[in-house]
């Protein structure tokens, strides 16, 4: 069963790469036509209209680049991203992900402060919350039963600004670029003042989404390289005992 899932994940990863190239090279309206099902649009619009700011927590599930384009179609969006080490790579991402209504914000100290202003002004931001932060920049919380270093950015933004936190993802449901958009509320605990409580709640939601169709989750991303200091564990990817 694990080998079957492994093949499905590799196939899905390849499909996601091809889809993304198409999304980056076509007009936005053509891409939005790929959303043959839309669930929760009204929820997002209502949260935005409330004027308290919206945080969209978007896991690496399905095609997150399509979600970015849908978010931009609803209004201005500040998207948090990890900048490539090479300047040319960063310039490329600015080109293909940019456009009207999209502002890309680096996932680092000075730039992140912009997000607080965006939310306090009633705007929206998109965050990929299942990326492993640097050591010291997060807390360990369970993800699929394994302690994973989890970012606290969603928690800090939500707690300090009172913004609404929603999960968002675009799930593949058919051949040739057919997707379903999903927007759902995150549990209130993601804004808990205790970072571990908040991270545990955040990860529980991400895990639930990934379990909808495990083949569409980006298992190729090495989420567990950093281990709890007191655990004595080593990087599992350095051995043959991979977590998943």
C-alpha cells in the first residue's frame, strides 16, 4: 500500500509541476475556469468584508498556485514566500506570480512586519503554513503523529490583529486541469496565546486536508529534518527510516 501511494505521490508531483507551468503562462481568467467546483467563496468574501483582515492558510495540497490566482481575483493579496537563494530565481517568481492585486512578501523579519499592517488595514494575506521554519523560529507540534517544527507566524498574526483564519486549497478532481476550490474556517485555537496549542490546532487542520487525498499532498517536501533538541533524534531523511 505504501509503494502504491509513493507512485501516486510522484505522479501527482509531476502533474503539479506541469499544471503550474501552464498556470504561469496563461491569462488569469483562463486559469480560473479550471475551478469547476467552488466551495466557500462566500465565506472568504464575508470575512474580507468584515474588515478585520483575513489569513489564508494554504497547505501544499493540490495546486496552490491556482489558489493564489483565485485569491488575487477577489482583491489585493499579500503572499508570503521563501525567496530563492539566487537573485535570478527571485526575479522569476516575482514575474510569474506577480500581476495585479499580488504582493509577494519574503518570509523573514523586516518584511513580515508588512503583514501586520495589511491585516490591520483589513486586507488579506496567504501563507503556506506547512513549510519548516528555521530553528528557533517555530515550535514543535504533532503532524501525522510526529513532532514537526511548525511556524508560529499564523498564530502571531491572528492573535495580535484579530484577523480571521481560513484554510484554502485547490484540489484536483479530474483530468486536464479540473479543480475544486475549498475555503473553510480554521479552529479558533490557531490564535491561542500558547504557541504549541496554536500550532497543534493548525497542524490538525492541515493533516485533515492532506488525508482527503494523500496523493495530492507534497510529501516530497522534507518536513521533519529538524528534531526536538531534547529528543536525541536525528534527521530521518539521513537514514532509510523516512517518516512517510
